[in-house]
């Protein structure tokens, strides 16, 4: 059992979001979306999850707690463990809390988290790669997102960082025929010059990016031997259509001005709650059905197993075991 005094509160820094975005954009080529919904929502969840993992590693380093990351999640295997503590593989389950009222309430009374369920998606739990000796760690990140046009304008007006992206469809991200897409040609109908980055894979399936400036209504050829294309990132949201042409596909893909979104997560605080061994979790967990309303979500998008956050073990206990 844990109480509010057992919660570890870690301050948030913007470099955590930067690390999360770097991971999320590259993961587009390999991960799948079990929860459904907007691809931008999925990217924000990945950004938040990676940010929490990076913050956790930083905290362990600052506290001189030994850990291992040799088995950390690669892009191609999204459900392996994040770090290893005391010989136990740890899977960090983190949740982004972005409703302003919830954020305000948690800052006043962090103990409200104790009423939340510690969720593990059922398909993740059923994966064969896990052992009963693995540990689940649960964390909450409070932070805002600026997804709507009005929120984006407010963020820009306040000189907040943004990251505008468009994700390519599966036919471009994972093409059936592994042949060069290029030379790729881009053209914008905007009145202003666009600074952008495209990311994808080369012939050896290595991740590559190219940056270029796109003058108004001018065809520009993108240097690079792209065999797949995952995303296009622009420094500012285009006010008109942008097209990208692949000679190999004999296709021009058009991106409407509304088809971009800001995936920057404006993190505030990270709350590390507690941990539980996978075997104990299996014995004590109950099923939460898809569509249920819980502390973290207005509506769950997948089936979950869960125990109450209050029933977890304190992080301090785990750290003492590792030190010992």
C-alpha cells in the first residue's frame, strides 16, 4: 500500500519533450496503434511516455541508483521493458493528464492519483516476452497540449515551442515494394517559404532525414534515397496545400492545410507512484472493459487489467532493494 507521501514528484524540462519527439517520429515506421483515434494523439502519447522514461533514468542517475538499459524498447519492438533494476526488467506505464482542472487538482492534492487504476493493456500483458519477475512501474505526467488551431495560436503568441507534423499513410510508410520512391519532388501553394524536414528509410531500412526550404509555388527536389516516408515536419503550419510527388509510385500526395498538428507536450510535473511484480499483478488485477471512464481517460480504447494505484508498493522500497 502507498500513501500520498510515497509519491515522487519530478520536475519537467523541455528537453524531455524533445527526446520524446525524436523517438515518436522514428517509431512511426514500426509501431501500431492499439488504442485507435487520431495519429497525432498517438504521437503525443508516445512523446509523453518516452519523456517519462527519460526523466526516470535521469532521476536514477541523480540518486546514484544503478540501472541497465540494454534491453530498452527499440522502435521495432514497442512492448519490451524500459530499464532493468536489481536484475528485474521494468515496464514503465505512464499516463498523460492534460485536462486543466485535473492538473490544478493534482497540484493542490497529489493524493488524488491514489484513486486511479494502474492500467496495463490486456494485449500487452498477454505478450509472451514477459516474465513473472518483471516489474510494472506506474507514473503520471501532467501537461498541456496545443492541438486545436486556437490553442496553437495561443502557444505561438506566448513564444512556446511547437512541433508541427503530418504523418504519411501506411502505403508510404510501409510500402509493399521496397523500391526507391524518388527523386521526391515537393511543391507548396503557400505564399510564404516553408522550412521542413522529411523522415523515412533508405534501401537498408536505416532512418534518414532531409531538411529543405520550399519557396512559394516552386518545385523542389529532395535529396536522399528514400524507400519509405514516415512524416513531414514544418516549422510553421502551412496556410495552403503541400504536395509531394513520387515517380516510382506515380502519385502526388496532397496535404491539406488542416492535416497538420502540433505534437509538442507542455509537461509540468511527473509523479512516480509505485510498482508491482507482474506475478502479483496477475493475481490481484481485475478487468476494465473498453469504453470505461477512468481517472486517466474519459473513455478507455482497449481492454485493460488493473489494480488500484493505492495498492502498489512504494518506489522507495524498490530503490532500497536495488541499493542492497
